């Protein structure tokens, strides 16, 4: 049996320092102080990476030595790594040779792109991921020790939340006793069950996946959850289109902000209260924005690369497989937070459909089509949806119907009609759409698939 790190006084001191001091880094540091802090953390991560076979072999092959990396200004000397490269070293090559992998927690990406990835995290990774999330709560004037916090996570087998919370935190007695103000709910449960539990708990803060928050808003509008009166709501997991965001905010009479993160990196950024821009947790991560092998300009879309500046599991350094298109914001605004800024998150580059003008329609736009089912039709009758683009003009929409709701609210035909109109708005009135009911959709591949051959026309950018 491995030693519980919370019995180690040095580990406890490290955790206490990070909570009482480092959680405020973005407010207590100016730009120069943050740079020094980040450079120190980066040098430490590089030294650690040289003990991990995956990075040691990669860097030595490239002729890179530990002493070559003096700070983040040297990061461009390092090769970019892919999801496939990490998977080729799983499991033993992802942690130091002298470490027992059984002492780590395995977490896996959702596989929404059809390619799941498993990595290792240690208890410090887990605690810092939690602290990063609690930082966002604190920025909205809430304190997890005084206010009730409800987090609706994805606790399906092998997800990040299952690894971080159920395998990492729940087994620790201190977590159960000390963090009584935190309620953990499963987004895979029925919205009706979730809203009952929220109604009993009466949280001051609700954080959850975009789709679930939309379903809860529909139920709330129908008279459920009368005791649910949060001060603020956070959305995560997928992009939140502006109209749905306004709908959720109006129904719960609470501001809604977005938290951006991934399984591989933990929390990346969150929207600030004053301006709504995304603040990168720059003391925990370094981000790069690259398109066609060049750094993009301010507000220009590019692929995001991420480097974690903490942790003792699998290092994440110049990782390019998040596949998100993101626009950085290089101009500063005066809200008191240091670090990098993001202007806009456009969505997954690997989840898109093509228009005939060569533009990729990314997740943000497609999400807006489905959001209408909630804020216009006030229905959560469709439990799952899949879209297949067979060619530039032919689309197939597959929908899983909740049989208990089949005869309530708008008809299935009406819902399909709204979806068809939404697709015609983006792709043209002459497109062919086949809409049909199915019993389930596969979770082994993306919910949005295009079979269009991009080699037959010129790609002209993103929608």
C-alpha cells in the first residue's frame, strides 16, 4: 500500500502554500514577477521531463540538453508533441522509470474526436486542478469554505472527473469531511434527478456542462427547482452560444461565465467578471497560438498549444492535440489580473462541417443550431444527436428520443423542422437533409462527422 501523501508534512506545506498564496498569483503578480515565476516553473518541469522516457528520448534525439532551456523564451527549441506520440509510449514511458505507475491516477480524454488518450496524474496535479477551478469561483466573490458549491461532472468510467475526483479525492477521508460545502453530481444522470438534488442542496454556485445547464433551465422554467437560486453559474465542456447563455442567465437570474479546460491540462482559462474576456491561468500553463507554423496575430484564429507548468505525472509540453481554434488577445485590459488573454474560442478543428464556399463551420456555430431546441422550443426531448455530412449538399441527422417525453411539448417532426431550418441558414436552402430517429448513437466517434473530401476544393477559413 502506498503512503498517503497527506501524511507527508512537506506535501501538506506545499498544498497550503499553493492554496493560501499561489491561488492569488494572477492578482498579486505584475507582468515581470509572473514571468520570473513562470520561467522557474518551466525549468523545473523540463528537468522532470528528462526523467520521463517519452521526453528524454525525444529531446536527446533533437540534441537538446537541460541547460539549453533557461526560460519560456527557449520553448521554441523544443519539438511539438502529438496525441499519437504520447499514446505510443503508454503506459510505462509516460512517467519516470523509478516511479510505480500504480501510485498515479489514470485519466482519459472523452474521445469526442474519436481518439481517446490516457495519461497519469499525481495527487498534486489533482489538487492544483481543483484549486484552479476554485480560483474561478473566488473571482466571482464566492468562497468554497463559506458558500455551497455544486459541480456537475462527467463521472462515466475513465473520464477525467472520475480519475480526479472519485479515484483521487473521494477515497481521502479529509476530502469528505473538510469539503462538505462541495456537492458533486453526474451529468450522465437525468436532468430531473440533477435538479432535485440541486433543489435540496440550494447551492450558491453551479458549475456544469453546457448541455446539462440548458436542460436544467428548461425544467426551472417549467416550475422545477424552486429553491435553486445561485449567485453565479459556470459552463464548461463545450461552447455556449450567446442566446443560450442569455436564456440560462435569465431563467436562474444569475450571471453565467465560461471555464475552458481539458483533461490533459486541467483548467486553462476563464471569463473575467468585468470584461468577459478569457484569462489564461498563466501561472499554471503556457499557451501558444500557431497557424501554418507561425504565431498568429491578436484576434486571429490559430491552433492552441499548451504546456503545463506543474505536476508530477505525465508532463504536457508543447502539446498540440487539443485541436481547438482559439484567437489570442495581446492587448491588455485593466481588470487587475496578470497573464495571457483569449479573445475567442471557436471550437474543435476536428469537429466541423464544410460549406460549399470552402469554409469550415466549427462547433460554435453548430451548437447554436441545437441550442434553439432549448431556448425556443423549451424541450429536452432529444437525448442525443449525431450529424453526418455525406457530401457538400447531403446531411443526415440522427436523434435519440426520450420516450417519456415523446408526447409532451413540440412534436418530433417540429423539432426536426427547426433543425433543418438551422442547417439551411448555414449551408443553403438547397441542401438535402435526412432526419431520423435512432435508438442510440456511437460514442466511439465524434457526434459531428463530415465525409467531404477537402482535396476537391480550396479551404477558405472558419465560420
